[in-house]
């Protein structure tokens, strides 16, 4: 135990420089309508870009040896992010380096596409606690806009064109009739993989298909990598955005078998709408450093047994009794980490890693609700909690 503690403490405050939170982005107010803006639209020349870091999501390993090997080598990515608004809509532009162009295909189950997502919190008046990134939390919904890079994909395209779903060699037509058939299939093909989801906790993420969200997203690949643009209303039945808008950004790399939980993502980032009063508490929460002492936090985490269930450092032995935390500081806010320590049942994952022992579940069902098996550390004094939060915020992958 002493040797392990010494090993972790020997890291000292090497990572303390990584404590800084993400920058605040200004959504420049423009007179032009943003309804149809794309990544290459001229209006983006008015935007102010900021650098946002996207960290590998490594809480739970996939049961996919190759994907896990690739993920182990993934570093944090820097993305350039800008925003605009016209009083009715908000537009977000994300640029990130990716030399390969991986497209969504329907002919193979072993290839994956590049993609990006922008997530909004449904309620934005309170600085904390914000929803859990990715799926939202009970009573704290999120809306996720997902865009994948795709070539023409057919079927399904949602039109139920059964007559056009057969192999062209089984059509019984030739020459011009076959050419006409191919042309019709091509015309029916889906060339835009854009989806919108709403979620309020694990297993609740649901695609919005009734047209109630009027959004427009697209991707474009160039020599420097990808550009992804999204436009959506500031207000609809799912979100009411104003003043300061918290967003989280994710990107997928198909070459690294990125899909679902295999991605790079940011923590919540504050976007201030130019011309509107910012939410000072929100900005402070998302743009200031952790307040505790990271070195003391390391010691407190060890003394309170955090490493007994969690893999803390990337070099530590893996543990399946709880999610791995060696990148948690990159995509978690201080408020979320604080809540997880004091109220571990506030956000509970849907199930434990299938590689874990059956006698070590991550939660139990009590009166129909998931109750975390993690110890409630609300008995800790405030200073100790802040120190542990500061330490957890240092747990981040190296930036490529």
C-alpha cells in the first residue's frame, strides 16, 4: 500500500498545468439568417475561434480486442470551435485534424465512419449540476445532434421502397431499363446521416423523429481534416438557450474503430451569446481552474480507497469494479465530480462492465431505483472534497 501510494504521489503536480478549464466561446451576433449556413459559408469570417480539447472516453472497455488496442493509443485532440447567432438560431462550427476520410457504409460491419456531435443542456439557468455528458441525467435532459460522414447509403432510407431493395442482378431487366433502375436507386439513397436525440439518463436516449427539432448539420473534409457545422433554433420544446449556452462536443475517428463510446469528447464548454447577458455563475463554473490542492487530493483519494474500485492513472492496473477514471478530468466538470463524490447515486450507469465479477455490481435496485454501490463520501470535509476534485481534474490523456 505504501509503495503504491508513493508511486502515485511521485507524480506530484506534474499534471497541475492541465487543470485549466476550457475557454469561453463568444457566439457573434450576425444580421444574416443562419437557417442554411454550412461550414464553408462566408459568414464564418465574422466568427471568433477558440481551442477546445477533446479527450478519449475510456470509462468502460469494449469487448473488442482490436478496438481496445487502438483506443489505448488515442490521445486528446484539439479542435477549433466557433459560434454565431442571429437572435433565432445558433450555429456551431467545429474543425479537427483527421487525415483519413472514413465514410459510413452499408456493405460491411467492420468499418466505421468519422463523425461529430454537439450536445446542449435542456435547462441552462443553473451552473450546477449540469447534466451528465452523453446521456443526460434524471431531471436534467440533453439534446444531442449527431452527424456522420457518409456516402450514398441505401437501404433503409425511411421510405419503405421495397421494390427497389433487391439486388440489381435479380431485377430481370437489362440495358436502358437496368440503367433506369440504378438511377432510381441512386435517387432514393440517403446521402445525409443526421440524427437528433434527447436523453434524461442512461438508457433513455431517444431519437427525435417527429420533426419537432429543425436543425441542419453537415461535414466537409479537406487537407487539414474535417469541418462540422450545426445550426439549430435557440428555443424549441426541448431547449431554451440564452445568455450562456453550455455545449459538449464529440468526434469519432473511423480509422480507430470509433463508434458509440469510442470517441473523443469535451467537457461542458460555455458559449456566450453576444448582445445577451451572460450567466456569470455558469461561465465561472466552466472556465475556471479547480480550486483544491491536487497533490493533497491524490493522497486523499488513496486514503479513502478510490483506487480499490477505479483505475485512476492510465498506468495503474485495470479494475472492473468501477469505471476507469484516467481520463475523467478531461470530459467532466468540477461540479459533476463533486456530485459523484457526495451523491454517487445521482447518476448511475445502466449496468456494470460485463468483465466484472457478478458479485461486484455497480448498483443495486432499491424501490425501483438504481442505487450506486459506491460509498457515499459526504462525511468528508469540504476542503478534502475539493482536493480530490482537483486531483481528478488532472487525470487526462496527453494532447496529440
